[in-house]
C-alpha cells in the first residue's frame, strides 16, 4: 500500500526546501550546483563541469562543501569507454530523506544554542569590584547592599562595585529566538508539508540521468536527445524532461521602405538648406562639371 502511494517524482516542496537551504546558508556557487542536481537527479562530475563552467578545483570545493554537510551524496562508478579502458567517474545526487534529517538537526542545533545563551545570560556575573576584581551575580546583589551608604560594596574589600559591561549579552537571546523563528518559518512550513512523504528507493538513490543539452545527438527542435549507449540501459536511465530546449523564435526583418517612411524621408529632404544639398562656393559647380566630363 505504501509503494502504491509513493510519489513517482520528487515533490516540489522537497525541491523548494533544498533551494531555500542552499540559498539561505550557502553561496551562489553552491546554489547553482544544487540547482543542477535538483533538475537532473544524478549527474556526473564532468557533466557538472560543462554545465556550470567552473574550474575543476572550484567545482570540487563546492561539491565537497555540500557533501560534508550531507546535502549531496557521492557515488563512484566504473565505466568502460569505447577503447575498452575502464575509468572511474564521480556521480552526485541528493538523498532527500538525508537532506530533511540534516536540516532538522541543524535548525534544532541553532535553536538550542540560542536558548543556551539565554540561560547563560541569567547566570553571568553582573557586578565586579574594581579593586580586587571579585565578581557577583544578580542573585548575590542582596549581600552587597550597604544600608549606611546606600551603595553596593564588595564583601572582601568593601569597595563599591561596578556593573560588569563585558558580561552583558551582545543581543537579547529572547529577541534572537523570536527573530530566528520568524526568519526560518518558510522552512518550517515546508518541513511540516513534507513530514509524511515517503520516497521510493529509485528517487532516494537515483540512477545517472541523461542531460539532453550535453548529448552529441541532441536535437534542439525535438527537445530531447538520443543516447548512443541505448544498448547499455544499466549505464544511463532515460528521463523525459520538460526542460529541453524547445524554444524557437521566428523573426522577420523587412528591409523595404514603407510608403510612410518614404514620404517622411522625402519631406525631410525638402526642408534641408541649400548648402547641404549643393555647394554654395563660387566656381565649385563649374569645377565639378569639368571633372565629370574628364572621366
């Protein structure tokens, strides 16, 4: 029953969750790399290199960052080329179940850190003696009050204590927690929306995906490519995609003068001053006629 209800493709909410996380907490380079993996499921490193136009060292640094944080997974495959030589290739993909678990863990870790800072701020030393450097918390302030002078004095050296500014939290932890909940709310919504989603194994561990734009036999008019390795279905899993280059544009340029344009140009010519249409220098016309006659 669970297999029957399992989705045939990754839900859009899970894809949005991946995009939100990488755009919110990582750089543009990581965002572009993850966008490719969201679109094509399982991609060879060489194909990523062609699509993203990164330097190989740059691409590996980006992929390693995502892999260490478990947002993407790496699979190594041994493939035999046309010359019979075996080569190893790295394939990258997103396991969305792992991604959701990682997102939940990291967000919970941030929340716990904020709450811990809030607890620590209530137990930090709030007063300090300028003479002997003794420190006191808010709970000990009743021991410092001197009724005769109306001041708070150190219990060791009787010097008036001062507020310890270095012990104050830089930000109010409660304000930070409220801001955190407000900013992360879109991610919380997506997590709740995908809470009961169960993905089949072929979506969690996808097979290598065909990228039509990189196929040698790709026909842009058809919007999909035909792999030469169709006789080896274990190497590639064909995936029909609506992202093909199906856009065509018909543009017609009329180089002939329209009647309106021709009248406008004739009217502009009539308004030209005489010195633009012919020379007004004395003797120039005669010189011109003589030169024409020589040719």
